[in-house]
C-alpha cells in the first residue's frame, strides 16, 4: 500500500512541477535575436532587434542566412536552458522517490 501512496505523491509533485515549468520563462539571446520559451519548451516569443534586421537586409539579403542561423542558435540555446531547468526540478522529485539515479537519463 505504501507504493501506491508514493506513486500518488510522485504524480502530485510531477503535476506541480509541470505547472511551475509552464509559468517559468527562459530567455536566450544571440546577436540581437531574443527567444523566450517556457519550462515546457514552448516558444513564447521571438524578438529581433532593429540592428539585427538592418544587418540581415544589408547587401540585398546577403546576410539573411546569418539571421536565420542566429535564430536557430537562439532557439536551441533557450530550449537547452529549459531542459536543464526541467531536469533540475525533476531531480528533487526523483530523489524523494529514491530514484535519484534516473534523474540524469
């Protein structure tokens, strides 16, 4: 019966963490491009500075590729931070359940 209590506690804690992560916003910036994601890795906002836009359209789209590459870098950076924060949050729950070795998977 204890295992059912533990499972219920784990589910409750996981739900609380999921809600917390949904309300956690992470920003990442690369050369004038700022990406905001939540803790569940959903894109919230993408901002491109005026200088990054000007640079992209200078020389008739020559730098458009660089803008696109920087956007991908900023997205990946934000998602990676989001994953790290989520893993840290779950690490505590996994440790409470005696499953600390699974947190790094």
